[in-house]
């Protein structure tokens, strides 16, 4: 297995209510799962290929819960990546060179029976995990925005986190509100639904945790 590791941040918006039952091994809010995601690599490598500063994204849809499969996905790779970097990011985002089900990407690929051709596009991406804000624009594919959940009485930002000591995506996620309009081959129209902001530290063995 090729050695790889990335550190960065992600912003994910799915169609579930705040909290997302999937994070708690429960069925999705509306019975199906639709999501858009984007991430940046602050530092990373795939073998000898450096991935620092690059972005990746994806759009996903399942007719039921993710674990029942039959999903559809389309991956998007930063157009700034050269051929080696494109191959590296696609390999990671397809869950290859990874222990089975060790990352969210491995799970998503295993649960998708349809993978649309990958796209190589500019990915305008801004993620502030601590403040639960984000914006991702992939021209012709999707636009995402994220903000804190607001207290319905005071309007003040409401902070809540999900701690997953044994998760396959993150150790700790800040939860906010996300909206997505996707107009590509997978269409989404999400408004003020589950928004997830997390620091990423992943390898082919899964989440790299402090002290490991």
C-alpha cells in the first residue's frame, strides 16, 4: 500500500437535520442521503507526490441510508493539480491505497454503485472550522455556504460539537448550518441543513489521532 497522509480541513453539507443521525448510527432524517463536500490540504503527500495547498470536492446521493448502497458520486479535483497530483487525490478520494472502510472516502466508494467521470475544476474554497463558516464554489457543479446555527430567540451563534474517538472521518467536528445548490449531474437543493466543519488528519490507516 502506498504511504499517504493529509492534514487540512473540510466542510460538508448533507440533507439531514442538524446533528445528522448518521453520526449516531441512526437512519437519515428523510430516509435518504444527499451531500456535497469539499476539503483543503494544508500539508500532505501520496508517496513522493506533494499535495500541499490543493483542494478536493465531491457530490453524493444515495436513495436510502448510505450503508444500503446503490449510491452515485462525482469527484472534483483542483484544476491546479498536475497529472501526478490528480491521480493521487483521486486515488485517496476513491478509498484506494487505504485499509477497507478506514476513511469516509473508502466507505462512500464502497457504497456507490455509480461513479460519474471525475471533474478537474477550479475549487474556490474557504473554511473556518472554529467559527463554523465556509464557502465552496465549483463553477457549473455546486455552490455551498456555511454558518453557525443561530439561537432562535437571541440570534446568537450556537456552538455544538461531535466527538468521535473511533470515527473514520474526524476526531472532532464543529456543527453548523449549511446550504448547497448543485446543478451538475447530481443535483441538490439544500437549505439550512446539517453543516460539518472539521480538521482532517487522515492516512491509509484512517484518522491519525493525537499520540498515535
